[in-house]
C-alpha cells in the first residue's frame, strides 16, 4: 500500500507561541519545536505518516494534509490560546517502496509535493505537557460529530477574525463566529432572533457594549441607519471593545469544549463563573 508523510511548519505571526521541550502528540500527529534556547520565537513542526489503499492524486493528498492540520491540530492548539500562527509550509512525501527479490533489492522513489498558503492558527506561549493536550483533545472527542463540525466552523471564523488587523472586519468575523455558535447553543431562541438575550440568560454571555447589544451595533455598521446608533458611533464602540468581544467568545468556546458539548454542564459552569 502507498505510504505518505505530511510535515507542516507552523510559524508565529505574532509575538507569542507554544514551545515544546519534548515532542507531543495530537491524534497521532507528532508535534515538536525548534529554537527554544536561542531567544527567537520557536516554530512548530507537525508530522504524520499514513497509508492508503491505492495511490492518490495530488489534489486529494493536499485536502487530506490540510484537513489533518485544521481539524486535528488546530482546535487543541487554539484552546491553549491567543495570537495568530501561519501554516508556512506543508510538505507531502510519498515514502520509498522497497521490493526484495532473490538477488536484488529494488527501491522506488517518489516526488515530494509542497503546499503553501495563508492559513493561520491561533496559539500562545504555554508551558504544556502531553497530558494537558490529551485532556483538551479528549473533551473535543466527546462532542457529537455534528455539533463538533459546527463548533469547528465557528472556531475558523474566530481564527480569521483574530488575524485581521482591521477592527471592523475583525468584529464582523467574530459576529459570524458567535452567530454560528448560537445556532448550536440556543437553537430555539436563534430561530426567533432572540439569541443574544438567550446567550446572556443561559450562559452569562455579555453581548452588550456601552449599553448597545451586538446585533444593534452590527446593524448600525452595515445598514447605516439605526434608531439607537449612527454608523460612526458603532465604529467607535467596535474599535474600543472588539478585543473584549473576542475574549468573551473565546471563553464561551473554551467552556463549551471543556464540558464536552454538554449543555447542562456548560450552563452550570457559566453561571458559576458569573457569580464569582
């Protein structure tokens, strides 16, 4: 059977990163760091070998490579948390095949595919262990597949927002992330367009800045006319509070994962935090 090896290089796009003193594993993907002692921000390397029943075309291999990094590594790293990382390089190697005959050994070599893109992930300096990573990964695995797919899409928009330097665009992507999450957490109220209040009532999510709910801020920003706000005032509020909004969403996502997607656990955890 054909064998392949994926190697991805994760490069910091900000001032912080995760550094591993020794290799760790996420879903059978090995991660390690370099340059931990020379004062520079370390890069992270992710590697995985796998076999297939038959030879695969390049586009299919590329999709597998991105899927492995984005759905298996990304969520765990994000939940350790904070500034942007860029997938600087992905290399896909087909491993050599060795055939032994009576008198000869035949080795077949294959080309290497290199893939680069502006895909980014989110990480933060964190002195972590394999046990901590496994704990987060196990919590993700407890979420049912459909709900986990919704969560990963929300996470992707949050990630996209956090790498955007423009506060207005950052807010819009954060709003999409929260709206996707709300469709899962408060589905009934979401369909009735009462999801902001429901997030506050059930999970203690703020969603109000300077007395204005986030959907009113978004409406003023995009539609220019609002009984409560002008577009200019909405922009001012966003510029002042967008990072606070981002952290509110992040804390909700992290609590959701730590509860393994269990709504009763999430509600109790959030209400306990709001009281403390």
